[in-house]
């Protein structure tokens, strides 16, 4: 039931794109993306139309790429498929909304500043909002799902700030290390029959390949120098530093939280004592072991780009290649790195690792002690800020099913069915009337024929005007 409800919100978000498509067609008469971007850049599209078009595109992209408030479908959706589908999840499917905004970057850039800042702030809020839920999740695939939402928020924030290259660059690097992490989660599940981290523990010795590759993916996601995630994350933070210090602060906080929840996952999974996993479907207890090479080899292969793929833009060549799709006036060129931004983001990531080490490895203080001092906050976050309750209990069950669905049902019953039934009733009545004219008497038929011919002659005579002239 929950998956059906969240999927309905996902589909609704995607269908929202139909509205701006109709709007822009009515006003421009074209669907060509390059032409639309050119018209927007030259001011040929009226500001109200451009505003509605960009906001409509963003609404659809928010549903597809799980941006607040259409974020809650993604953790439920990622819980179901096998981890090998991580290539679809992290690299293509959920990134389609971000890709859509990037294709229409010319229109987004030409939109009023309020529109662009709305996109940027929603992306930033989604990033920190999802990261907070990743800190308390116990299912390792849900941790990675919240991480995906958070990183997509990073990209959306960059788009709103005009960081075209930064958004694509992070989308590019994210595909490698997030696929690595999802497939690492599959390797862990293969060994323990569960995705619940509290049932794992102590796996680094029995699963060394999975451990080291998962560690590489986590370091890259956390943005630790010199791994791939460091370079793309810092491109986004540099754009935020240059345009809005509040968004830069939020992005830096997300870097801290990302390192915290990923190393929390590492310490709960690979360190400590093995907690027994979960019994298989045959009732046998799980015995931790390294995955076969068919599963371990892809981890090793993906670990290489998770380390080095970010180096492709050290000289700005990747950015020049990507910006070639934009009009000359929109291109920003290669930005020189700001050492202060790089230093602060690195310190934030290392601080997140240090806090996770203190809490989940050294237990100084223990997570239970911290939880007891935070009052209801951990419960609120574990309940996902009650957003699922709001969506399912109020919006779906009461508003959609209880209100709108009933109105639609009444309309279908009394209007749609009424029209169909009315036509059938009229046809049946006509049949009843005509049936009574069939009496079986030749004189009656002749009289009716003569009356019909006479009536036709009178009508034709009147319509010809001859009667009026005489």
C-alpha cells in the first residue's frame, strides 16, 4: 500500500511536466529544446510565461529526482529492487529530473532571479533534510537512498545558482561511487541475509574486498581529498560561495552530515562483533564470507573511477566540453579553486568522520547516551518528520481517496454514466414510438408515404423562396 501511494506521487510529479510543455507550445509553437533555450536567452519569451514554464519543469523534476516535498517515494522504491539495479537508480532513473533541468539550463538561467533562488533553496533544503534522515536509518539501502536524495539536492542547488558544469560534474562522479556503494550493500546482504546494519558488524575481516571498496566509495561520497567526490562537491560549494553564503553554509553542513552517516554505516557494519545476520529462507544461520568474484570484481572495477574519475576536470577540460552545449554568452569558463572553500569542506568531512568514530567506534559518548539527551528529536527524524504520515494518511487517504476520489466517482456515475444511459433511453424510446407505426395495414402505409412526400414538397417549396415571391 505504501509503495503504491508513493509511486502515485512520483507519477504525478512527472506528469506535471505536461503543463509547462503545453504552456510553452501555445506561446512559442515549438518543442525544440535548443530553440526554446535561445528564445528564453534572447528575451523572446514573456517573463510570466518563462516563469511558469521553468517552475513547471522544476515541479516535474522534483517528482522524478525526489526533491522536497516529493522526496518520500525514493527510499521505499529503493528498498525493493536488487542492489545490482544501482546503475539504474544512481546513474539514470532518479537523475532524470536533474538532467531535464540541465537540458533546459538556458531557460532556467534566463528566468527571474526569484525562480532560480527558489530552485536553489529547495535543493539545499532537500540535501540537508535527507542527510538528517540518513543519520538515523538502520537499513543500509535506505541510508544510501537518503544519500541519493541529498546528493540530488546538491545538484539542484547548483543548477539554481547557475552552476551548470558543477551540477553535471557531480552527477557524473556520483554515478560511480553510489553504484559502488549499492553493490557493496548487495554483497553485504549476500553474506548476512539482511540489509539491517544492527544485525551485521565485524565483517571487515571476513569480507575484505567489500570492506575496502565500500570504504573507498564512502570516502568519495564524503568528499575526502583526492577522491572523485571531493572535486565535484567542491565545484558546487565554490558556486555557492560565489553567489550565496547561506547556501554555501548549508552545503558545508551537508558535507559534514554525509561523512557522519556513511562512517556510521561503516562502523555498524564492518567493526565490532558480528550480530548474527538473519536466517535464510531455509532456516540456516548466515555465516559471513566474501562474495564470489562475480560480485566482488564489479566492486573493484567501480572503486577505480570512484577514486580517479574526478581528476578529468583538474585542468577544466571536462567543463569546457560540457559547456559547449550552451550559448557563448551563458558559458562561465573554468573557475579557479578557492583554497579556503576547499579547506573548510575538507575539515567538515573529516569532522564528520571523527564524530562517527567517537560515537560508533570508540563509544565516547555512546549513541544511546546522545539519544537520551536529544529528547523527541531522534524519534521525529526516525518518523521522517511525519512527512509519510502527512502524505499517506491526509493527502492520499483523506484528500485524494476521501474527497477528490468521491467527487470523481459521483461525476462518473451521474454525468458520464448519465449521458450514456440517457442516449440509450432515448434510442429505446424512439424504437417504442416507431414500433407502433408498424400496424400491418397497406392503407396506413400509403397514407403515411403520401403525407411524407407532401411534407417534403412543402418544405422544399418554402426553402426555395418561390412561395414568398408569389
